[in-house]
């Protein structure tokens, strides 16, 4: 069975600074996807960034980038130039090629301070 | 604009009541999911449906059942609500098949259910 672990329940960062959220996962599969989802106070969950495991290049989406270490089963999210609108819960998630089920971690609550 | 709509944002029910949570998506997605979200526990999968009338148990199916009679609608049923089912319930949908573009799940805004 796959598991996703987020060891940081809460984090805070000052506006315009950089913050990194950690995620590790466990799987015996070789082909899978990893995701970061954001849930702001409005509760609407949205996809931030995704990474396909066979791709060695780390995914980037504007101010968001990942550090994907397949051998270490680590998938961290870096947010550069943090903005107040980045305040949210962030969930790391896993999906194997064999199933369309998303498995989530416990989340990290990020607070961005002015 | 893609949309997953949950019938209620807030719901208060009494212990022992039968509760229906409805979810509708307008994207012609094959997959639909029900998650339960609790502080410190993240999102836990209750049930998953990959086609009409098809369902699969998730990690915490006890006390719940589901119905998918039409592709766009996925209902979560609490047969006899209990106080430990007080939680946030999230519905999601996604396409099936391989390809990175198909992997994104779209979520509803959640139903906060309180069982008293």
C-alpha cells in the first residue's frame, strides 16, 4: 500500500520570502504521479503542480517548483516570493499508473505574514 | 469552466438519521471520489467510482455507502449517522486513462456535516 507523509503540520513565512514544504512517500511501484494541492480558506481545493515519476526534470509552475528525489522518495514544494494569497493548507498526493485513486498526506498549514 | 458541485456547504443531522450527500460534475469524467477531511488526518478516501454503477471501497468505507446511477452524479449515503461522522466531506472527479493531462482531480467546495 502507498503512504504519503507530511511531517510539518504548520509553517509560516514572511511575504516575499521562500518556503519549502516537505513530503515523503512510500511505494513499491515504479510508475506514478505526484501532486501538490492547495486548499485556501474558501475550501476550494486546486492543483498547484504535478510531477510524473519517469521525468527527471523537476516541475515548475511560475513561483512554485518541486524537488523530486525518486530514490529517496521525497517530493518537496518550494514557493518563491511568497504572497499573502499563498496562505492555505497544502496537501501532497500520490497516484499510481495502475489506479486513478489519489492518496493524500495529512497536509501542511502555511501562513504567509505581511 | 469545469465544475464539481456539492449539494450543501453545511448540514446538521441527528444521530441515527439517514443522510445523503450529493455531488454532480459537468465534465463527463469517468472517475468520482468521496473523501473525508479531518484535522491532522488529511483526506481519507471513503469510496471511489470509475464508471456508472461501479464502485470500489476506499480506506474508510465503514458506515458509508454510495450510489452512481448516472455518470455525472455520485451520492454518499450515511445509513445511520453517528457523531463520529461529523466531518468535512469532499467530492472530486477526474478523467480515466494515462497521460499527464488526465491526472488532475477537480474538487467540490465540501460539505461540513455535523451530527448531533
